[in-house]
C-alpha cells in the first residue's frame, strides 16, 4: 500500500486528486473492518481495490500517451501544411509576376501597332491629320513631376491643332474609361489644347462601347489596324 501511495505522488493533479478521495473512502472501510476484526478480508478487499485503481491509472497513462502522440502527429501535419501553403503562395506570386509581364508585353504590342494605324484611322473617321508621329511619352507637369501617357501626339483639322491622347487596354472596362478621362482632364490643366481622346483594345462589351461614346472617347479594336 505504501508503494501505491508513493507512486501516486508523481501523478498529475487531475489523477492524483481522485485517488486521494478514493483513499479517504478506503480509510473509512479500514476503520469499519477494524471494528469487526476482519483483517484478512480487509487486506484482500484493499488489494483488489488497489489493483483495479492501478489498472485504471495504467489505462489512463496509456491513453495520455496516445493523445500526446496524436497531438505530435497533428503538429507535424500542420507544419507540412504551412510549408506547402508557403510554397503555393510563392508559386502564386511568381505566376502573377509572369502573367503581369505577359500582360505588359501584350499591352505594349497593342500600343506599338496603334502608333502606326491611328493616323490613318483618325484621318478617315474624324478628319484629324496627325502632325509628326504618335508615341509613348512622359508629360512634364512640374519640377521632377511627370504623367505617363500611352499614346501622345499632335493633330490638326481645319487649321485647328489638337492634342491626341490615348491608352491601350487588352480588355477595356468601364472603369478604364473613367480612369482615362480623369488622367486626360488632369493633363488638360498643363496642356490646354483641345483633346482627341482615343482608346485601343482587343476586346470590350457593347455596354462599354456605348459608355465610351457618351463620354466622347473614340474606341478602336486591334482588328481595325
């Protein structure tokens, strides 16, 4: 019995406290048994009770080991998941970078084609004769301050000069038109000539085309070139 008591002292609190309670009950049984002087039956009963309790303790300890093992396995699985997630994030960033680079390449090609095609289209559609050539440019608006413009140049119609300003979008959306108009209006504060506003694209919807007409923005498609 002393051996069991010493062993219990090393157990976790959540196990030790119930055992102490059990020993208190055993103590009461001891007192009752002593009164009856049935020492042999008492010893057998105590031994059997302790065996059952000790078996429960061993089962609890084994269950705790299995639980700890499961926790370790879960922790290891979480580490693997986090590692895989970081790898996916890295791959996603690289893919976005590649797609972004491809988008820029496609956009620049559309711009390059527009520089050659727009002079003839503007002359044919609205009677604007391009002066010099169209190009991609940075317009100075102050000391070390510039606004980048995809399509920029000068034009003339009936003796009046215009500024030709435009952008190229692979897929034209309504917000692209709004952003373009905002930029064009800002440039007008520094270059006050009347503007011919042009957008070129590979694709857009009828709703966007209608919106562009309402905003007096000329839209050309790549197949027009």
